[in-house]
C-alpha cells in the first residue's frame, strides 16, 4: 500500500516538503526552528494532527519509508536516524 493511501492527510509528507524549502539543518535547534515555523504557518491544530499521524507512522513501522519521500523533496542527505530524531522532537513538543 502506498504511503499516500495509508496516510491520506499527508501531514508528515507536508512537514518534509516544508523542511526542504526552509533550509533548516537537521540539528536539534534546526528541527525545533522548523517546528515553530510549521506551527506559525499551519497552526497548532495541524501540528497536533501531524503528531497523531507521526505516532501512527511509528506504530506501523513506516518511518523508514519516508526517507524516499525526503529524497524526492531534494533532501538527499536525510537518513532514518534523522527521521527518528525529527519524530522524537515533534512528539516531545
């Protein structure tokens, strides 16, 4: 099943797309800055939806599949460890 079918709202896909345009680095401070940007652009409610979708992605073991999504958005340097770090920071917010 395609990721877009499993996660039709595509909140995490949108997060990754925004990350690719914002030029934030993948450090803790860069991800925290991206979290604030996401909240400012999309709002707290959508951020909560992102967190819920991300929990489902993790529970389903699909996080690694988003490496390809990141690559497709021009983030060739993203690896699974980066997505895990992002997910932890997003979920802790």
